[in-house]
C-alpha cells in the first residue's frame, strides 16, 4: 500500500492472552469481544483456497472444530471444511443474514433479517430449534454458560436457553420508532451489556433480566462494545469513544475522533485500537483515552482489527486489501488483495486468516 503512512508515539505494551481455545466461535472471538486470537497471524501467507457465495457477506466468519461457518446475504449459513474450503452443508434462513453466527457445543446459532433465530446441528446443518422475534435481528448472538444473548429490532434483549431455544427473559430497551439494537451484547459474570440506536447503553442483570444501570452516550451505538478489565469501551456516532465503569455505568473518559468509530475497540496492553470510517486506525491510552498514535489506510475501515498471539494485527479495507501490521516494530508486515471490499472483520484461527467480502468471496490465507 504505497500511500499507507503511520505516525506512532509511545511504545505498544502487549499483554499475554488469557483463556479460550484456538477456535473463534462467535463475534469478536469470545463473550467480551476481545478480538484477540490465541493463534498467530501468518507472516507471509498465500491464498490457500477461495469459495464464492451468491450474495455479499456482512458477518464475520467463525471457526469451531475444523469447520468454518459463514453467513451471507444469499440468506444461507454455510459450513466449510477448514483446510481446503470444501462446502459441507448450507441452511436457508429465509432472509439475508448480517449477524455473525455463534457456535457452542454441537450447535451453531444464526440470526436473520426476518427476525428468526435458529440453532442448527453444527456437523449436519439440521435444525434443532427456531425462535421468532418481533423484528429483524442484526445483533450477533453471544453464548455464555449455556445461554444465548442477542438483541432484536423489536427493542428486546433476549436471553435464550441454548439447548432448547426457550426464552429465559426479555429486557425492553426503550428506543424511538425507528430505533433498534444493532450491537452484539457482551457478557460478564453478573451482567449483559448492549447499546441501542438512541445512544443508551444498557447493563442487564444476567439472572433476572432487570436493568442494572443505563448510561446515555452521545449518539447512536452501532459498533459492539468491548468488555475488558471491568470497563466497557464503546464507539458512538457522535465520533467519540467512551470508557465506562462496568459495575456502575459511570463515564470514565470520552475521546473525540475525526470520524465515526467503526467496529469494536481492541485492547492490547494499555493501547486501545479503534478503526474509523475515514480510514484511520487510532491508538488510545486505555487509562485516559489520549490519542498516542494513528495510521492512515486511505480507504474506509468498517470493522475491528484482529490481533494474533504473535503481536500482529490484521484488518481489511473497503478497497479490498487485507493488511497485517507488526505492532512491535510499528510497520506494515504484508498486504494481500481480496478482490472486493470487506465490511466484516477477518478471523484468525487454525494458523490462517479467513476473510469474507461484499461480493461473496470467502478466502483462507496461510
């Protein structure tokens, strides 16, 4: 990328990863949306395989048990063999899918724009259960301790029993007529957190489904939050990034960017990575929100970077470049053409990077 330039200040402190396996079973890799992989980003990858769906892909690929699951605007959830890209099965949901699926145990859960949330046998693609909500579902499901959490544009946050599809509770997130819940929720031991289009961030008691606290931020909350170190980090369409106390909802700091933040912030050591719509990747001090470095891609970014255990981050652009960044030496490590722009973040698992594009290409790089 000849026009790529970087301005760095300070040193990137990189913390060791904790918990989880090498699979990437849901949006952000885990219920806190860390976007940190326990696998390394390959250092000089070649394209291992590529498949093509009939519609564009707006949801991130997920990986579990040697399979890659990709949901598309062709209204299907696809399962691919991880090593060679062989299509194993597909399931028609009846409408386009923009939410990233979630895998837990022997099930994969997928939500679509017709308001349906469906659990399938992840090996065969056979339907186990189905739940109808009152509006489209754009919120990527998260699974924690046998419970599926997701938001619907019927303005309810749902807690659903993974095994049966039975609704445990619904929490009403009051919003205006054309509002909605676009966030993928994050989950800790006590609470579920989700943002709404009207700018309110909700913390809900996991056991009762009752409000723990609510915080009004500056504008619409489309990017999903990060939960880390007892804090919530959230980007808002007032062009700010917020840090909140997870227990109380108190705003700890807010930092204004030059454009809308995109995707979930990613924490590495004390540096918070935030992509923006104008093609900037920012580094903010997690302690106080101070901008300490920034990098321009000269192409719109619509998602979070994914950071491997080897301290390499990977991100894709709307111009169709897959770019890896060496975060220790602060330089572009490699870039690869995807053939079309990418809206959803790539996935790092099984020693490979998996990317999906707006023209339906699904590719593996290792």
